[in-house]
C-alpha cells in the first residue's frame, strides 16, 4: 500500500532520520558537484553549483514542511536569521526558500483536517458557518488556517491542528539530542536539563489551542483600541483544544512590508519592538515567538499580531532584577552588573567571571538598545550578536562556558533574538535605547508612536512611573 505523502512521520527515530537523510544526501550531492566542477569551465561550474544549491534549498523546505512540528519550526527560525555558514551568494536563496515555511508551508488536504473538526465540534461545519473554505489560506508548523464566515457575517480564521502533529511534536521533544543541541546553541554553560524542561513545557503548550485562546484574549483586552497594535478577538464558543477560531484580519505580510519605503519599514520595526518588549512592562506578559509570519500590516497602518501559542508571564521581581542589570550597564558599573546577573541566575560563580569582559559581552549582544543614539539594525549587527552567544569561534566563548541561561529566561532570550533578526531584515533605524527608557525609567516618550502609546495606557489608568524600582547595591 502506498504511503500517504501528507502523513506526518510520528516516531522519534523516524523523524530524526528523515532530517539527517536530507542533510546527508544533499551534502553528498554538493560534494559531488564540487568534485565534478574541477573539469568544468568557470561558467559551467557556477551554473551547476547554483542548481545544486537551489535543489538543496527546495528539498529542505519540502522535508521540513511535511514533518511539521519542531523540525519545521527550526526551518522557520532559519528563514529570518542571517546565517554566516552559507556562502554570501547563496544566503538569500536559502532564506527565500525557507521563508516559504512562514506563510505557505505544504498544507494538508481537507479530508484529513475535516476529521479534526468532526472530532472537536458536535455540530457539522455547514451548520456552524455560512461559508467555510476547504483550501487552506496558510499553513504553519502545527496547524493550518482556513477562511470562514459565521452566520452573523463575521469573517473568521479557523486554525486547525494537523492530525498526528501532537504525537510528532512530543517525539521531537523526547529527542534528547535535539533538545541538547538547541540548548547548547543558546548558551554552552546552560543547565541543559532545566532548559529542556522549560522548552518542552512552552512548546507543548502550543498543542493546546484553548490555552492559546486564553493568551490571545488576555492580549486582546490589553491592547483593545490601541492606536497601532491590534490583536484579533477569539470566538470562544467555537474554540477547542485542536481548533482556534479568531477574527480574520487582512493585511500585508512581512515580505510585502520589506518592499515598503525605509521610513515605513522603520515605523513597522518600532511597532514590533514596542509590542514584544512593551508588553513585558505593561502586561507582565510577552509573546516569545517573534517570527514574521505572526503579524501583518493592516490598511489603517496598525500591526496585527496573530499567534499567541508561545507566551510567558513574568513576575515583578524578575522584571525588577533585569532593570537593575540594565541600570548597571548604563552606569558603566561592571561589578554591579556581575552582581545583578548573579541575582538573575546567569552566573553560578560570579567571582570567577571577569567583570569587564562580561560587560563587553553584554554590550555586544544587546548594545543595539543600550546605546544612546540612532542605530540601524543590519545583518552584520544581527550576526555579531548571534555569534557572541553561540559561536565557539567567538572571543567570548570561554566566558559563555561559565555562564548559565536560567530556564525562566529561555523564552525571553528567544524573543529578543527573534525581534533583533526581524529588525535586521527591515534595516530598521531608531534610538532603541530612548524607547526602552520609557519602560525602564519612566522617561518622556521618545517618538510620536511613543506619545500615542503612553496616551493610550494613561487613558486606561496606567501611570508612567517607575513601577519596577531598580534595586541599589
């Protein structure tokens, strides 16, 4: 019997082997092409190498797309972070192909996803909706979205979890090798077991669409009628563990936004920054998944944020400690920074850490929002920041081996890396430090968007004061 090409490989070893086989086979073909090129002309060799890279990128997208789950999420992440291990002339090609995973991953047929609806809803689809499009409007890592119309005329997005993806994702999370590689890429000195447990908890939360609905309702309330941030409402009565129904939002996707004039890209980047970072201070809750498939630019110049499967709530103590660390950086006080990072859990034995080197490291990673000047985020700045926390060739590698990434900081660092990568794709320019000071130290709004933002929250009863008082040593 022929195997269904749409089915998701479920076993831990089958999924690991599938990723390994595509990487191995493409690597062998690439090596073969390089060997054969010795006897070819320069033009012919270049043509064959170009074709091999194109085939490799397309095959990678095909395999990651059909696997869904965590493997596909890795592909999505790679699609918007510049990677220095690829030759410059092929980097854009791989990003373009992997970018397809953000909004147009291979969808599953209606016959498969409709079974999920039958299992989750007591009533048939045709009784619950005026219209329901069988062809997916978008497909992502664990589910796909269909357009539909409610009997009252409201247009909605129906996100349906792929059948079998829960088992596949759990298999990915049980793969100790995958988890440890991901963990060590973030910080060589991290407590891998604690980080793996945190990552597993956050990722598996994404399988529960009722939990995502709860998160989205929280953000929708927090930003209702905001001047430039929009969070669609949830249709609670139709949302289930594997089905999420929300208001449909039209808008330009990230690839279209990247084609806009630079001032409009700068504005878009500021909105993304204010949403992901600002919600920490306004709501004590943030969205950890900043990849560009999760938001669109609407016709009224708002940015609509669409996915809330991976969020994290913070207590005031943690926020206060982070502001203390920032204050130490701004005061150029390495010793105070070392103490603050120890209090946050980043340093197990601070006395063994060179405080000056630590300060330099932190400024390389987060300097884009720590310097009081306008900074354009470009691919070089993104790569320097990424290398400083993950590259064994980095001058900070010995320091990183002694650092620890606390499990409760894992999602924050994921969000921070994602936002930086997005701003780098936009080449966005702002004085990010001045914007941050609005939250950290209650400074006056630094931009027009800042004035609109604070007017909104002040109308809702929030005072622009230092709610989270930075500690003094």
